[in-house]
């Protein structure tokens, strides 16, 4: 059962009541707003996990509500519209809506879409936490960005993949064969010296003295590791 909070914004009270019933059955906590002004007040005070937002609202329409929300929050938004014009859907998505449904729709479909969006949102938040800091080295696994002492470092995709794998497993030693398998893939049959070349390139970009590395260490007779105690 879910415990996320859903804010339903629609001036059709019968529809809101039905949606509230179905969502609460699934374990969601549900709040309601019946016009654009009330919607904005509740979004910013409650900070719900997801907003179900009708386009045709009194006071402030759904487009403007979406625009105002997006200025301050990244809360997922599903737009509802009684019209089927593509321009409404496109505009809603361009303003930051995550999905849309055209009325009439099945409540079970809305519930399914809410669950799917919340799963993606949770996965994104988990990915966003993937920041690695080792001494002066900062690796953003989500944005594929590496900074050393506050300055961006340009890496090839394979250099980034190799560095990231070693950093995520900092302190562990991996042989060249293991690195080929983990970074290049099971179907890669290249020379193990490929690993040595990429390690050398990484050292040239990240080490103060590439000939006497302090970050990416060679464990003689075994392989390579990244220090975890810088």
C-alpha cells in the first residue's frame, strides 16, 4: 500500500469525490482543491508527492497553475483535459506536466499512471543521490560530470565508466580482466592493455604526478584500485 500524498485539482466535485475514493482505496493520502488559487495555496503549503491538475479551472486556469508550480517545485503533475486538441497536450507538457489524460477516463488508469510516475520519481531521486567525493575529486554519476578541486575534468565515456566503477568500489582491487568484464562488458574480447591505457589517461587528467599516482593505485601482481582515504 502507498502512503504518498496526492492533490486533486478539479472543479467537478463528483469526479473529485470518485477519484479520492479510488486513490484512498490504494492507500494514498488525498487532498482536494477546486480552483486555481486554492490549488497553488495547497501545493506550496502541503508539498504533495503528485498533483492531478485539470486545465479548465475557475480563477486561474491549469496552464498558469502548472507554470507557477514549476517556478518553485519539481512535483510531478498529471494534467486532465476535457478537450482532445493536441495543442493543449503539447502546451501542458511544455509547461512541465509529466503526463496527461483526456476526460472521460477510467479511474484505474489514473491510479496506474500515478503509481508509474511516482516510481520514476523515486528512482530519479535515488539516482540524484549518487554523488561520490574522494578527496578533491567529485563524481556526479547522474550527470556524468567529474570535478577536480572545483574544476571540470573532461573524460571520454569509457574513462568515466572506468573511473566511476573504481570509485563506487573504492578500496577494492580489480584485475585487468575483471575491469574489462565490468566496464567493457562480457562480450568484449580486447587486449587487457586497453585497461592500462585508460588508467594512464585517467592519471594524466586527475593526478598531480601521474608517474607517482596518489588516487588510482597499482596493486602489483593484482590490478588497480582507487584509494578511499584521501
